[in-house]
C-alpha cells in the first residue's frame, strides 16, 4: 500500500481529505513548477506526487515545469513522460516562472493557480491571482518553505519526499 507523502491543507490548517467537498473541486488548475527549487534530490519529490495531490482538488489543464539549462536529460524526460511541458531557460528561472504564471492568471479557462515553489519571491504572483478572482495553491517542502507564501494561498500542499507525510507546523 502506498504511503501518503503529502498533506493538502485549506487555509487555516484544516486538512482536505479524499472525497471531501471543497470550493475548488472540479475546477481547472494551471500548474507552474519551479524545477530548480522543488525538484531537488534532497527533497525526493516526484512529479507524479505533485500531480496526484492536485487531482484531489481539481483537474489540471495546464502544467509547466520551468528548468534551467543544467537540468539533467533524465529529468526533462520525466517531465515529458508525466504529460507536463518542460520549459528550459538559460540562467535564473524566476522571470520565466513569473511570465508563465501571469499568462495563467489572465487565462479565462484556468480557475485555480498552483505554484510549486518554496520561494517568497513569488508572493506577488499569488496576490495578483487572488486579485483577479483565482483560487491559489502553493506546493512546497521543508526546509525553507516560505511562511508568507503559505499564508497568502488558499491551499497549501506540503510535500515530504523521503516517506511519510509532512506534519503541519
């Protein structure tokens, strides 16, 4: 039996359980993954776990993984095999993540913005999404998962890659 390796929390710390009614259930989700920040060996987070966690909340319509030029070929292949779109950029990925997120915020077919990162630099993206009436989800892992980012989002998914679920702090 597969052990749960993530916890989905509604703002305020209430855990969202399988089959439970929730406001974003069935809504279309746009996902941006900050590859260099989340897909690190020390976290052991798998792309399929991120997808599984989001599918408890809604339907993923757009899913992009932003990677830098140093991403190994195996990671790029894994992104493609999961049905996600890899975006490779030279240098820092933050600007491209912001551009991709803004495109989703202004996409009328996307109702929920999901951002997989631990970086507080993306707090303005979450705030803009909420201003435009989008539900927001942040996906991250400890250590270094921005508390400000977690507090700003409607939902928080705390990933734990090395087995066992991440406990709310």
